[in-house]
């Protein structure tokens, strides 16, 4: 028998979340008479741990898919995806140009070196590119002072039939928690792009789910939003749950109890004895540990459900097991279902908070040894 742990990927939740995002955009855009932006569903990191093979059919209604790995982009084409695909970090080396060309992949262009590679390339038809501005996050993108020059070089490559400038992009650093910082980035982006051709692409999940941002965006230009986490049922906001946002969890990590025991008062649990029973109590051992992708930093009190009843983790997480408090679930037995996060359990964001991280990290860190089932 396989070890009793698995991740269930709900295709209907993925589809639901995309539809919810689309409806929200439609509502916000109809309100101020603008066209709904196109949606790149971001499927990087194996679709945030949900599997590209699951995400591609579930996101059939997206206008395009975005990722960073060439292998994932090629897999999308092999799976029959005919709409646009965007590589968010663009090309890494000269050999990538042939892959972009062969599979009709759009590339971000964020640095001079990428333009140098393109300038020295031969292509069968112009490659679609999105030019990226560093509007303040200081991760990828041309500095504002170099942006127009880079754009001009790409326009020259357009004349030579090497590229087709489809869009202009940037990325927000604080769309989840600081509207003023976001406005400053947006103003800088619009100023740098004044008069330049191409669609705009700015919004990650947090910005996509912030309708108050839309009035500041030009209504007469095409846009592409780039939501990721919200499509998987995670919240991009610290203070608003995915449930409040109308999103459904798409990844459920569940295991079973492989042992139960009664502890006397004063008995301690797990490595380091970080939890000691204040009185007699029952505990269970679940077949899930940090080698499965469960965060080791989650300590005593992290929420978990056993047989549908909410309880808490006890002591330190081991490599292959963790211990749970069975006080509120006296009927629990070996074989009882334990939901670590997802449907019928705590949200991935709650578990992440208890471990000092974000839901993104947990979703995409699910270990290869955990079998994934799509339903
Ligand atoms: C990952 C990523 C996104 C999606 O971000 P979420 O916060 O998951 O919505 C959008 N754009 C770029 C460039 C990214 O790398």
C-alpha cells in the first residue's frame, strides 16, 4: 500500500477561480465603460504545485498562459494550447530563440543582453515581445532612464523582422498592501510609456483584485492582467481570506492517522520536546512531514482537521510525520482522514501564517513523493 498521503487537485476549483476573476474584471470594467483586460493565467512552478497538465485544460477560458520555464511552455503546446504563451523572464541564452520561434512563444525582454541576443538571431517570423520596465520593484526590467532607448532598439529589430512589440509590462511590489506605492509605480510606468505602441500588462493577483486601481489605467489601450495565486484559491492579501474573495481551494493536502496514543500529564511530544501535555490527552500521528512539503516552521497550534473536526498540530514537524491533538475528536482512529490544507481543512493561507510564510510557498513546495490526483 502507498503511504497514506496525497494531494487532490480540483479542476473545477481552478475553473471556478478563473471565472470569478473574469467576472470581477468585467464588473469593474463595465462600471467605467472600458474593455475587459485579457487574462494571462500564470502557471509557473508547475502551476503553483497543481501540475501544468491539470492547469492547461482547467484554464481553457484564459486568453493566454504565462510561465518561466521553456519546458512548461512547450508542454502547453504539446497539450494542444493554441492561444498565446508568455515567458515571464524571457530568454536566457541564444539557443532559446529557436524554441521561441518554433513554438510561437512570446518573450518578456527585460535587459540589454536579451536585446543583444535577439539582434544576432535569425527567426522564421517576428517574435512577440513584451518590454519590461523596472518601475520601482528593482527586480527585473529596464531602468526608467534606459527604457526608451531599449524600446528604440527593439523597434529597430521590428524593422528587421525579428520582433513584434506586443506589449509593455511592469510588476507591482506592494499591490497587496500599499495603494500609494502602487500608484507611484503606475504613474512612472505610464510616463515612461507615453506615446509608445503596445498593450499594457501590470497586474498580478493583488492588483487584478483591486478594482480601485482601474480608473488610473488608460481606457483606450489593451491590457493583459497576470493573476497567479488567486486562480489556485490562495489570497494575495494578508488581511482578506480567499473565501471572502469568492475563491475555492484547488489543492488539498490530506493524509491519514497512522497511530493514536494516550499521553499522561507531563509527557512531551516530538523532537525537542517543544510541547508537554498539561493533563492526560490523546494524540494522533499523521503521515505527513516536511519531506512532503509541509512547513517545518509550523508549530503547536497550527490548524488541521481530523475526521472533519478542526484541531491543532502539537510539537515539531518531523520529516515524515506530525502529531495532532485529538482532544476535540475522541472518535479518531488509525486511518482517520487528516486535512493539512484545502477543502474540508484549514486554508493554505492559515497554515502559511502559522509557519511565518505565505500560501504561495506551501502550494508550490508540495514534494514530488506526494501523489497528485486530479478530480
Ligand atoms: C508570478 C508572477 C505573477 C503572478 O503573481 P501572483 O501574485 O501569484 O498573482 C505575475 N507576474 C509576474 C511577472 C510573475 O512573476
